[in-house]
C-alpha cells in the first residue's frame, strides 16, 4: 500500500480498516469468540478495540507469525474447544456481508469446510519460470478465493497437523484442507468483498464506504 502503517490500521473514512471489518461480524448468530492475530506493537490497541466493539463476546489477540498460516495457527490455539466452527477472515476485507457469512457457515456445518469466492472475470494463463505460456485453463471452472473460510474446528486442527508434519506451505486455509484430503465447498460471494492490497483498492474502498454510509448500511 506504500504506507508506514499496516493496512488493517489505516484510516478509512474516520475508522480503521480493521474496525470496519470486525463490525461485519457484529450480531452474527452463534458468535462465541473473536481472535485477532497482529504484530506485537498493535496488540494493546487491538485488544481495546475488540473490548469496545464486542463487550458481550469473548475476545483475544495473538501475535502473528512469519507466514499467514503461522498467524492463523497461533490464533487457532486460542479458540475455545466448545466452538464447532472456526471462521478465518482477512482483516482487510471490510465489505463482507452477513448473508454471505451465514451461507458459508451453513455449508461448512454440512461439509466440514467452506469458503467464499467469485468466478474469475479474465482468461487465466499458466506460465513457466520464463513466463512462457504453457496452458490456458478452462475459465468456467476457475474461481477467485476470498474469505471468510470456515472449517470444523477439529478438522482444522488435523489439517494443520498434516501440514506441519509434511511441510506443506499454502496461501489460504482451504489449501490445508485440500492437502489433507478433506472436502471444501465454495460459496459464491460478492465482488465488493475484495482485499485491500494496492492504493487503487483503497480509493475504491473509500467510495464504497461513502455509498454504504449514505445508504445506512455501515
């Protein structure tokens, strides 16, 4: 993003991106606990934010790891054993809706694992190390993975055990399930649920936030 401040703590129309993301889960039926993985210098600030937003829900903050999967694993250790499902969501996807979250929860409850995604819009090319095109996958079978990614807690722990024992490195949690031979269902989400990665994404997020504020949805 080209900023000194980590993306989740950037100001988005007067509120941090992380707070806007967390509010998407407020009032969600069955919500028992929220755990945020972050860097050490933001632990106190994040803990205070969670206590303010979720006074009636158990909250916690863990220090993140070197890789994404390390951070998620650290947070997973703090999840209550009484929780049936664990939802992993990117801190910089502040436009997820409760309807999509609920659809993903229902699918995960039935299958064991479910993620949100959208069909790819562009033709995808697979290239080699020299960027020479090798294949063009059939686009109708390609989806862009988003979050939340929701899993049965016990199966999630087993997937991580498998990954740790077999040195599996992944970029999303569904890949852990896939590597361990577990089923994951994909639920169609919304294109507003994009990940803030580049400065242009932040500009789009500002426009969407203004629209939602004007419409009374945020």
